[in-house]
C-alpha cells in the first residue's frame, strides 16, 4: 500500500473516518466523548465485539443503503489510528 510505504519508518497519527484504511494500520485507538475506549489491531477489535465492531457492522449495513447514511456514521465515532 502506497500510504504505508511512504510513512515508514516514522510514527504517524491518522485521524480518519476512512474505514477502508483501518485493516492496514498497526494500532487503532477508539475514542468516545474524548476518552479512549478501545485499543488494538483491526482484527483484535473485531474479535472483542465492542463498539468498534458494532460501528463497522453498522457502517457496512449503511453502505448497502444510500450514501446519506455515511454522513451519520462519520459523526457517530471518531477513530484515531496510530501507525508505526
């Protein structure tokens, strides 16, 4: 992935609603109302089944609907991604 190779070997903090990037990062930090609620890799957070996993499930469901739903998902959760 071009983004990943351009960022090596430095640490970057990526704040995104771009769900498609999340499987490619080293660590995901989920924040709600300014507080860290979950930390882990994409797979770890999916397996835990907490808010991150629920958000992705809702996001995927909304993607099957119209694109206006995507704006609601973007406002629902702020995800901070730290890559190393």
